[in-house]
C-alpha cells in the first residue's frame, strides 16, 4: 500500500470513529448484529469484514445467528451491548427487539421489504432507527407510521478488488459439452433457488427464449428448495453449480455473457451490484430492488415480471452485443459509486443517530407497540 493510500485509510478511520464518538465513560460501542440468515447476511458480513479490516477501535460488533427466541435471549444477555442491530422482522428478530426494549438498549432495524403483516409495521415503528435502501422503501415505511427522521439511508458497498472484469475465467462456468460450443451464450443466475426469488419466472422465461435461440445456456449458482424441480424442468439447458465461494463467484460474474435477476426479493441488490462491478450486463424484472437501483437502458435492462416479456428482453440482448457493452459500461459506473467508504459512513450515521451521542438531544422512544410486536415473538 502506498503512503498516499495509507494516509487516506487513516483519514477514513478517523472520520468513521468521529461519527461513532461516544461519551467519555464509554471506551467502545458494543453492537450486536442479529442476522436473518438470508440476503442481508452476506451484505452485513461483508460490512463487518470491512470495519474489522480498517480497525475501527471505537466499534466492536458481534454477528449473532440465533434462530429462535431462546437463543436470542441467551446471546443478548451474555454481555452488555450498547446497540442491537436487527436484520429482519422474523420471530428471532422480533424477540431481539423486545429483549432490547426490556434492557433499555436502542435498536437499529434493516428494512427487509416486509410490511405484509401488522407485526412487521409495528416492528419498524419500534426501532430507534431503520436503515433503508431506497426512496421507495422510505415511502413504504412512512405509510405505516415510521417517522421520516428515524429513516436513514444505508446500502452495502462492493469489494471492487474482488469483483471486477479482470477476473475473467471461462473455466469457472463449469464443465460439459456445452462449454466447448463456441456459440454458447451464458446467462448467469446467482442466489437462492426458491419461489420468493422468482425462479419459476426464470425457468419459464428462459425456456421460451431458448426455444427460439438454442445458443442460450443457463448457469445457476446457489441452492434452495426448488432446485430439484428446476433441474427436472430445465434439463440439459442449465448447469447447476451449487453454492460457490466469493472468489469463484467473482470469476463467474466476469466470465458470463448476461446476469439475470427474476425477482425483487434481494432488498439491497447485492448480487446485482457485484455483477455490475464485474462488467456483466444485467437484465432484471422491473420490481423491488432492481426497479430502484437500475436505470433501464443505462446501467441495466428492466423488463416486466412476465415470462414472455422477460424472454423477449433476453433474446434481444443475446442478439445485440453493442447494447450489452453499453449496459456493462453503465453498470460499471453505477457500481463505482457504491464504495465501501460511502457505505461505512452511512452506517456510522445510522448508528450515531440511534445512540444519540453526537446529536445533542436524546431521541424519544417510539410510541409503544410492544404488546403488538411481542405477540409475533
């Protein structure tokens, strides 16, 4: 690392430590981050790794993966925490929120796109701060009674040292006769293989497109409950790689021809961002996170969540290399704005607001919905 880079890293560390400044009787802010074991886990795990890499001395974070209320209670009472960060309004997350309220510990919640039940809305209203990935999510929370001054923007960054076009390695795409067919066009999907991720739409749209363009081949990285069904449905039109490590995934992104996002359940669009940083053009449904994060025609292509429409967009992009190149370039520029430096500064501001140390006024506890939330625990 150059002297200039070292100085820059020191300035970043000082800036984040300043944002997380605590009263003199606190040496360190101790935060418990309760993961949901799903999409936000990777985003938060990457964030914690970045914090640890930078050696932020005023912030100590424990990543807790308890799956039930009893495990949550045990973990949160094992040691003193100044802050509890909850990723999802699932039963374990709700239990963590209730326990934190009893202990008098401020809570930060991740907006996970879940507002379908009364207890979900109550969950977010009880958080001292809610981390929101987009203006659309802001509006959704305000509509269920979360005050605007408790909503803080946060999006994870992307490790551009790992995810970049230089990781090109066609061998990473797997083995089989199709890999030797020079005319193959490789469509990559990375994520869970479940209905909530849109895999039914993915399979139907892909088979429609492939029926008219036999060059298309689908590579899927990930596992889930729909895997066997997808294997039977897609047959030799697809290659299933299972779960892959981050380095292998980086090579997949940099070596495929197109990345496809058939659902909007990934709140932060983490995989989509990694694909963009790798120079891979993105085709996504016009819903959820993709609709918020992609400028269609510039940083990716959006299509209606309809099999025929998605298949038509896939066929069109497979035929037009110039358009793919333009989308890849736009995606690279979009990803470069999602730096870890910006992401960590935003997270620090969210923690700062929840702790109330540097704001000069103590935030008022939100209106008591504890009974409503407790029923979900």
